[in-house]
C-alpha cells in the first residue's frame, strides 16, 4: 500500500540545469508524487510504493540520465546525419 512521503533531495549545483527535464520524466514514472525544483535540488510530496531511499535513487538516476542525453545529443545528431547521407 502506498505511503505518504515528503522529502527534499539535495542535487549538486552542476546538475541543476537537468532537474526540470528529469521532473517531467518523474511525472510519468511516479504519477502519485509531485516534484518541485528548489534552490537546493528537488522536493517530492505525495504517495509512493517505494521507500525513501529508492525514491532518491530514482530522482538521481533521472537527473543523470538527462545530463547524458543532453551532452550526447550533438554527437547522436551528427551520427544520424552521416547515416542518411
């Protein structure tokens, strides 16, 4: 049974630019949690089937996933262009 959670997850400053996109992904994967970007990271409130440690791991994973996506976008676009030529 889902339990109510309210946690704030600290995110290092160098990852803050990726938080908004990660929150969008979290809305899909964790529909019962409301995520908000804060000055120090992400605040989550709502109901979850996961324990707090797993929620924090999921948030961190989504932020890092977005970082990798954005950093490799140009490379993937260039590779695609080479394939279609």
